[in-house]
C-alpha cells in the first residue's frame, strides 16, 4: 500500500533532503567521499592478511585468517556501539562524532605508516581493524541519530536512499580500486588514500550545527543502557527489524570467501576480489538511483521481509555459481579456475543481493528513526549499528569456518536457504508485516 501523494513521485532518486538541509548535504557529501577510502582499506586489509598467511598455511587457513579480521573486532564493536549510543544521547552529538572520527583517522594513519615501512603483521592488522571498527561504530551511530534533527520525518526514507547512493558509490569504486592498487603498487597506497579521503568526514562533522541532547538526559552507564534495552523490549517492530537483519547478515555475507574464490575457484586474484565486492555495491547503487517512490511505501515491515527474502535467493544463486564451477573443474567440463564468464555470473548474483540489502536498509533505518523518540535514539542507533557491523562479523566466522573444509560454495548455498526460511517465520510470528508508516509504532 502506498502513502497519499505517491502518484506524484518519480522513480528516480529524491534529492529533496540535500536542498532542504545544507547541514545534511555537507554530512552526506563528506561521508560519501570518506567512505571510498574506508572501502579501500577494508578490501586491502583482507588481501594483506591473506598474502601474509597463505605462503605458509595454504588458501583455506588464509581464508580463515581473513575471517578473524572481523571476528576479533566483534566484541569491541558491540561495546563501542552500546557505549557510543549512550554518549550520543547524553552529550552534543557533533562533539561525539568529531572525537570518534579523529580516533578512526589516527588508526588509519598508523596503518599506512606500518605498511610503508614494511612492518605490518597479522597482529597489527587485527588490532588496527578493531580500533577503526569501534570508532566507526560510534561515528555512524551518532551521525544517524542526528539525522532526524536535520530533516523532517517525511524525508527520512529519501535520506536513507541518498545514504545508499553514497555507500554504493564508495563500495563500487573502493573495492575495484583496491584490487587494482594492490596488484599494481601494493597495500600502502590504499591505506594512504583512505587517510587523505577521511578528511571529508572531519570537515562534514565540524560544519554540523550544535546538537545537544533533548528531553531527559541519562548519564552513560548501566542504568542508561538498561533504559535503552527496556525501550527495545517494549518496541516489537524495531526489535523485529533488528532480528531479521541479524539473520541476513549472519548467513548471507560471503565476502571472506572472495580471496580464495579469486585464487582457486574463479581465478583473477585481487581483481576478482574487487569485482565481486563492487558488484554488491553496484546493485545497492542502482536500487538507490531508482528509489524515488520509497517515501510512498506504507507497509514498510512487509517491504523489509520481501527485500531480505530476495537477498537470500541471490545468496543461493552465488553459491550455485561456485558449486557449478567447482564440479565443472573436478569433472574436467570447465577449466580450473573457471574464468571471467563465471566471475561475471557470480557478480550478477551479488549485485542482486546488494540491491535487495539496500532496499531493506532504507526501510529498517526509517522505521527506527520514526518509531523511536529522540531521547533514546542514540542508544537504539548504537544497538542498530552493532547489528549491522556485528552480524557480518559473525557471518565472517560462519563462512570462514565452513571454508576451511575447502568447499567454498557451501556457506552461501546453505546460508541463503536459511535466510529465506527464518525471515519468513519471524515476520509471520511477530506481526512485523503489519507495520504502517502512516501510523508508526515502535
């Protein structure tokens, strides 16, 4: 069902939030530019760990080592999200965002220095990934909690779609560029470019207006956390949006497989890693470009359910491509590795997953921003970011552990089926399908 006035909306991206709020426009632009560098580092760190471990331990163990990059950051990221959300509710959100941005920037600079001097180790890569993940969690939670203070509620779906464009551009350009840079000039350039581009985030945060807390302020601590969790327990729709996303991210994140897929199954090495990573982002970008009508969707819970079901199906298709390539190589029907045509098929499946994930993210973000009051929005955004960042890291462990068997198609094939089944069950039993944007209830 559509909201009143939907017929007047075009299919293309709604740019109204950028003209309505200069502060939001600056934040969006700075964050979009800086995100390109973040994606450079994300891909480069995985390839760096893989390159350090593979010569001695083989592709399977190296893939698991790549998975540990995310796993080690899981608990610290959870703590950072929870505490960062409390900080965002208790202090000026501009100040909280600025401090966390500076910490992330400093860690990236250290990473670049270690790489240029040839002194990076798997341990240093793990530690610096933890630091940047924690700082980024606080930063994103704070910025997102501040968005409803910069825009009216009717423009929040369009703002989420714009964020999808920024992320899509970053994840499209970043991984592809990372693959080329790593192959051509090495890891250090990726980390250095990230440090330079991150200045965009610093400028954007510095130019935000003051954003002091509104309503009742609770000092960060266990009492504040309990208060936020109590609200979440009383908010079935917000809670369901978190749970379905955990399912999708846990069982539908095959990114740790990319280095091994590029080296063993499909071929192409770092270039294939960049292509597969970029494909997901291209799907998200295309869905954002044609998101003009998202503000007209009333039944946003049902929209989330359907989007995640499509995400699960595309994950299954990606696993099927790897399965056919592996069986074909084993029987002699296909070359080993399979080659560019199979890389393209895998990329198409991942593009579909990216598009579906972005649609889900637009509506989940809107539900949280409209259903939660400002006084607890920071804490809920912290929990939301924990879900968004923690889920994929659990997924890294899931995929990496199964990949040790050498059967690379198994994680996405099984995971996609689980996503479809579990999300359908959760949406049916929770009543999440009935969430109405015209009558938002937490």
